[in-house]
C-alpha cells in the first residue's frame, strides 16, 4: 500500500473529519476492485466511528438530495479510482481539483456534484479519498492489494477521527 503524502495526508484527514462531516462510500460490487468503497463503508458502519457514514452502490448522483438534506459542511467520498497510479495507492484530493482521478461508477464528475451540493445545500468542502484500482472486470473479486488498501483506509479514518477535536 502506497499513500500519496504522509503526515500532511493524516493532518488533512483529521481536519476533514472534525465538525459536521459526512462520509459517503461508493462502489459497484459487480466490478472487482470497484467494490472497495462499499467494503470500507460497511466496515466503518460496523465499527461506529463517531461520524455519519452512508454507503451507496448506485452512484452519488442518485442521492444528492438526500445528502443535501443531512446538511453536512464537509463530505468525504471514499471510492475506487483510476489515477494511473500503482494499484492500492491511496489518494486524497479536493473534488473540484480531482480531474486527474477517474471514478468509474459515476455518470457525472465529482466536481459537478460538489458544485451542486455547494450551491443548493451549502456544502463547504467535498473531497475524495480514493484507492487506485488494479482491475474492474465484471464479476471479478476485489484483489488482495486493494483489500489491504481498504483496511488501511479504515484504519486511517478511525485514527484521524479519534485524533480530531470537535
């Protein structure tokens, strides 16, 4: 597992998880590594980390109204990404600056969804915490390297949340 950045990464994650933050975990369980966001979300729900967590298998764009009604100030999207990196690499990027990251299950770019949530519902920030996929073939399993990265993401989120001051 490779994390793009180090201490700065954890500091930013701590900041993001402080206050009124919503974690939205996305993926497609039928497309191999694309399921990793779902697996991370299920684990976060099971472990009750002290943060609101939603898990969607049918894309973020189908739930913008529901998310907006929850009135989060910040949203952290956890998903599989294709940024041309080593499989299992974990990245953290602002949604409006994430054009280099392809999120395969979304019909709309994250930057456009963030703009909608910001303009209509007042969301201040939206970030993507992504795991670089290895394969997303239909019917495939989540690869070992990606599962390990997913466990690391859960650990990072738990640690950052534990170390936040709300």
